[in-house]
């Protein structure tokens, strides 16, 4: 009798699952085409099951549907499922009076499919770090926030809210402070920071196990920053400089005071050499240095003469205080002479032309916008999609642009085991599109549903986020008008 019972038990273990025996998920996405971004391929008729913030099953729809049931089903038929977008260069700032206006930007990122942002420092570091914890704890709605905290700078820099350093001891204290804040990476800029301290800060941060991004001082070469251990180059204009023949001499002359900034810049602008550039870019690849182009903001600033953006619909989502911070760039552009405007256009075109060269050299392109305060008309959320469109316009394939916005960020942070693809064990940060982004990168904006840390935000909910954001800004506008 005992043997009979054991045999019956064994048989029951291999019987097909009944409806009641199916595994239970929180969300089941049915009949979607999964976009395998890594291999640039579309896999039709797939299902994905999520539990909490994790994907627990993914594969052929019929197989998954037999094995899983869920509290919530999402129809993916005729739609395309991708990993959530990452914007790897955003800013929050403008002073304490603009805390609420900055905080109101967080839902906009989600409304545009952006599930993670990398805050590259502003002057509201304490608030941003607080938001980071609240989002992680589920008490604040927004994309996952990864932050540098306050940036490292020199003494009395132009940027507010920085850790000012004038000696190696100051740098050591700054790095210790950032470690105590549990920042996700370190940002270093160069408005007053001594070149030798820039290199020292990069080395000290890397020795502490932190990734480093920054603006490279004109008195240094890109190669020197790479040798010190910089992890990412922010802004394509710095990558352009790496391709200048004679960059080392220009940096030395400027650092020694033999030439002024204007002359140094003129020599850099005219000295680009393709062979020099490709050698430098291959070095970036070898050293695993990523490049964040922020091409959209450079385009916007370069062409302020031809578009004042007064009719931009997105202005309805940006608070009056933040809009006011745009004015400094607008005023500066308005004072430019015709020859200066032409130079600005040419500089943008030359800079954009290095993008496919970087890709050819094997450098990882990391999508980031520079959106936030100060950077005129570079809009949170929307800006990332405009950035991707520019990548394709300037020579990348839609698949390469998509990878820059879904896989490069996780790769930079060492998080590809958890992000950057749709598969078992990955974070349930997903975007369901109505069109195939491998065919047309503009499809990145055809967002049907966003799944953020396992929670479904359908199109109606995303629209509600936009309505609420617009209403909040309208109230602020009315207060200012009183």
C-alpha cells in the first residue's frame, strides 16, 4: 500500500497544471512582441509574468499562460515590450524656493517611460537624496533615482551646492562626505577646480570604489582624465576635444597661461583630425569609458536664434521658477552677432559628427539629456526621446539608440544582471509600445503602458499624471501673476 501511495504521488507531480494549480503572479502581460535590445531582434507572441518588482516568468505566450495566472492582465497583442528607459544625465536645482517645482518633474519621467534617472548634481543635493530614499521606500512616486549628491568643485565655483576643494586634504574630505551620503557615483566639474586636483579627485573616488563622471578642465587632456580613471565623459563636446591633433600642447599652453581661453578654444575647434580621434576613441573603449552625448541640449542652445520655443506645449509642465532659470541662456544667445551664431551652428554640427565615430570605435553611448534647471527647453521626459531621434539622425541605428537608453545605464552601474532586458529575474521596469522601435526610433514615444517596479501605469494613468502636472503648474503660474 505504501508503494502504491508513493507511485500516485510521483504521478501527480508530472500531471499538466490545472487552472487552480497554476503559479500566481501579480501581473501577466500577454501576446507581446519582446524587443531583445542586446541582439536587436523582435520575439513575437511572448508573455511575461511579474511578482512584486521582479519578472518571474517570460517566454512563449501559450506556455506561460498555461503555467501562470495573475491578478492583473495586460494585453500586449500588436505591441512591443522593452526594458524601461534610463536618462543618465538629469539635474534638479535652482535653489530652495524651487524644491517643489523640481519634485513635480518626477512623474513626468515616468509618463515618458523613463524608469530610472541619474542625477548628475545640482544645488538641491540633500532634497534629491531624500527623494531617492522615499522613492525606494515607496512613499514618493517617481523613477528610481541614482544620485551623485553634491559635485566636487574648486573654491568659489560658479555652481552652487558643491563641495569646494582647494587642496588634496579638501578632496579627501569631500570623498569621505560623499561616501557618508552613500552616493551612487561622483560628479566632478571644472569651473574653479585646479587641474591637478581634478585628477586627484578622480583617483581618490575610484580608489573608494565609486564611478566618476565630470567635465574635464581645458588644462588637461581627455587622455589624462582617462588615465586617472574617469568612468564617463559627459557631453559630446569633450569627446570631440579628444580628437584634436595637438590637444596635449593646447592643454599645456593654456594651463601655463601662455594662451587665453578664447585662443585655446579656437585651436581646439580647428584641430580635429579623424585618425587622432579614432585612436583616442579606441582608447576610451579599451578603458571602458562611456560617453553621454547630451546632444539635444547642445542642439537647442546652438539654434536658439531660430526657435524661441515660446509655443512649446511642454512649457505647460514646467514651473514658472524653472522656466525663469532658462533665461540666462536665452539672453546670452540673443546678444550673439551673426558670425557668432554661424560659429555656434558649425560647432554643433562638428560635434554631432563624432557620434558615429565613437560607435565605430566601440565606445558605449549612454543616453542622457541634461534636462532640468538652467538648460533652456531641454524637457524632463520628452528630452530623452528627442535625444534618441538625434542619435539616429546622426548615424546610429534605431537599435543602437535604443540600447543607449535601456542597456548602457545599467552597464555603467554594473547592474545588467538586474536591468536592461526582459527576462526572468530582471526588474519589472518595462515599457509597452504601440509600434516597433527597431523600425523607427520615434516609436519610443508611442507608449501604451509603463510598468514601474512591478506596478502597472496604463495609458489612462499616464495621461492623468500629465493632467495633474499641468494643473499644478497652472496654479503656480496663477500665483506668480497675482
